[in-house]
């Protein structure tokens, strides 16, 4: 799964770079917002198709409003905005540079969780961080 994820992300970054560049026939490039919107819409449809099999196990009415708001926040700010920023940066650099900086995200997230949320830094997290940095 790890290799499939890496291949998928590499493909995403390269397709994104092509879509955000002017076409060879002079067609204007796709905007980063439009690319991110379509990526999330298509990804949501694929995930939604798989979620159909999980819905009978989920009591939607029992889900508290705060959980809905938390998921909305995560979807819009932690995910959509992140991918939108990646698309904006992709217009200015290569997919290789972008992929290298993207590996910093879990490291920064871990450090911020320890500082602001009081999360415990366990040996497995340290090992994972070393594997990320070691590449």
C-alpha cells in the first residue's frame, strides 16, 4: 500500500503540473482552485461509492453536531486548503521539489501536536519521523 500511495501521489503531482501549465496549442492553464475542486469532487465520488457499504453500520442521527462541524473544518481547511496551496506552489516549482517539502508535513504536524495538544511523543513516532527524513 505504501508504494501504491507513493506512486499515486507522484502521478497526482505530475498531472497537476501539466494541467496548471499552458497547453501546447495555446490553451490557457487550469486554475489551481479549479484543479483542486475537480480533484476533490472526483475523489469524493470514488470514496462515496465505497462508503455506501459502510452507511448501514453508521447511525447518522446519533452523530453530534460538533462532529459534523469538525469534519467540515478538517475537509475545508486541513485538506482542501492544503491541496490548494500545493497546486499554487506547483505552478512555481517542480513536482520533485514539491514532493520533498510535502514529506515535512507529518513531521511539522507531530511537533505541533506535541506542543499545542500535549500529545506524547512515542518511540514509534520518532522511528516514523526518522524513516520520513531518511526517505
